[in-house]
C-alpha cells in the first residue's frame, strides 16, 4: 500500500465515525431509558431506605446512556441541514460545557459561603454533572436550531 491508499483508508474510517447515527426508533428508546432512570431516582430517594449508593451511580450512568442514545439518533428526515445543525449543537454544547465546568465550582463556593456563612471548601464538578449538562445542552440546542431553521 502506498501513502495515498493509507490516507484514503483512514479518511473513510474517519468519515464512518463522523457520520455514525442510530436509526430513528432509538430516539424513543433513549427517552424511555431516561424517564425510567429519573423515576427510579425519585423512588430511590424517597422510598428505598439503606445504602443504595451503588444504585445511584448505576442510574446516573443509565441516564447518560439514554441521553447519548437520544443524541445519536437520526431524525425522521435526515438531510444535510440537520447534519449541519447537529454539528453546530455539538460545538455549542462543548463550549458551554467547558465554561460551565470552569465557572460553576466558584459559583457553588460563593453561594455556599453566603448561605452557610462558614469556611466551605472549593469542590470540582463530577463527571456526571458535566456530561449531563453537555448532553442536555446539545439536545436542547439541536431541537431549537431545527425548529428555527
């Protein structure tokens, strides 16, 4: 294989990754997974007693998987415009997510010091909180961009 063939092979693999979308029916599967996770989180919080920290982490990961499935699902009509809007929403979600991850710990620190009037410690955001925020922002911006096109 010469260098040109290797480059073309890598380019086609990269394009397959970029253009990967789940079929449209996965959107409803993602919605059901997210709703079941949220309902189970409420049940865990108010009904189930005892040490259920493992269940909390499992439900958080399940919710993220559901949102990711929703994010990767095709629309009924998938064209160049929706692909462009999806790419724009991913870019917006990334930028807003980075700003959120940088600013939010200081906001939480300031608010907790005002409310508790004690020496609170500066905490970093967890991975769940940042990923949840970014996926929700991506989905919201994508559907808003799609609605106003």
